[in-house]
């Protein structure tokens, strides 16, 4: 079947926050939208951020600003998400997304990068780190979507979205739902405390969802990406995500939320044992998108990671991860505590 070139229909423009810029990068078989901030100074190490299912590069805007001056950050809209059109081959598997990220890093010559991933983006980042260690200097995973033996009941609807026909059925069933209702549902699922979202951020999320719903491929991309994630969960052997986690060489920061309804909090210790050089930060009050809920705390933990691995001699304000939060290093890493900090964002992904 020949590859198809997709062109974005005319819809409302994607929001770009103050200080950000958005550009499209054409690569073989895929076009990626890249969100960035001008580096605070020359010579900063590069960072790349990967969002979750249903999310976009906007999910990283607040954390990118927090880390301004520490890294030269870029956030990717994965194929079919945000402002990136679908890939020509229609491949939304974890491997397909990882291939697109690798193509971008190779073409841009930015590697090795400090690689960040949330949820689906965490699975993609794990695969990239395992197969191309030369591209990754550190790995930060926030509620990564790695296989669970007992999937949380609240995560089942997302998995079912990947079944043939379910997407169309869900679309018909929710036809009368307003964008506001949909956004409240997503925030309730992804945030430990949806009350942390400001009215302005909520309105931005509504506007972004209204834009996405005008895209003819929106639900297809969601369904195929969900299916790709479920398929990745079933892979065994060297292609299994947990096996690939064991192959990651980069120093790794793992962040899990105690109120996460999509990725089990109990998976934190398994992840800490699997990633060989790992540091775990547990945030009992956070949900699925800690970088949006507690960006200051996440930024502080990343600064500490850089100090620990010798990338920084010391950073102002790089003390504890956050009031009440605790972290640990090593294969038996574990930590708990309440996190402090404020944050909000738009278009939280799962």
C-alpha cells in the first residue's frame, strides 16, 4: 500500500506561549512540529521533551520555562498530535514514534540530549534510549507507560480505545459532549487535584481541544496510538519495554504520582529496579502529569540529577526535590512525601 502524504486542514492556530516559538521540520516520511524557547545563553546542553497519548508539546511549556538557563529545550509534537500531521505510513506504534524521534535527532545533530518522556512519551523515550544510547545523556520519565500486570480500572477505557470500532462508537456516544465537558473529564483523570488548573489554563485547554476536534484524523490517531501502546505491552523478548529499560545506560530520573489513575503507583519500585542507574521521586499528591502539576519540584529533581551525575558542580536552589517530597537512588529506590509547587497546563495527555 503506497504511503500517503497528509496535509493539515485549515483550523485554528496552535497556541504558542510568550517566549516560545513553533516550527515544522520535514523528515523522510514524517513532518514534526517542534516547540522551543530561545536558549538563555550559548552552549547549554540540549533537551528533548516527549508528551503522552492525547497530549502535545504544550504539556511541557511550564517545565521548559522552569529549566530555562539550564538546558536548551525543545518539545516535539509526536506524529499526528499537536501541530504535527500524521506520518505517511500511518505507523503509530511505540517503535514508529521512536523512529520519528530518532530521525529528528539525527537530522538536527542535537544528540546526545537530556530526554524527557511522559506516559506514552515515556515508553517512546525508553525505546529511544535503549536502541540509540548515543543520543541520550540523561533520561527523565514521568509516569512512563510501561507494561503492568494489573492495569488500573481507570486506565481501561484508554486501552479499549485501541480496539477496532471502539473509537467510532465512543465518538457517536459522546457527540453531544461539549469541549468543556471533555476537558473536565481529562483533567479529572490526569491531575491529582484538578483544582490546581487555573481558569486561564482551562480555557486554553478547551480551545486546543476544539481545534483538535476539527481535525479529520483526530480520533484515528488516538485509537491507533492507543493500539500501538497496548501492542507494545504484549511484546516479549528483547523488544519488550521492561527488557529495554534494563538496557538503558543513561542516568535516569523516575517520577511517579500517588494519585495517578493511569499508571500504577506500585510500578515505581519495579521501574527503579529495572533502570540500572536510576533515581526515584515519588509525589503522593501528584497525578499523571507531574511536570504540569508540580513543575518547580520536577525541575528541582532534574537539577539534582545533573549534580549527582557530575554535569553540574552545583546549581542555585538545587536542594531537596520539594517541600515534603523525597527521592532515593539505586535499584531499590523509593520515596514518598507530598510535593509543593504550583503548575497548570493545557491538553494533558495520558
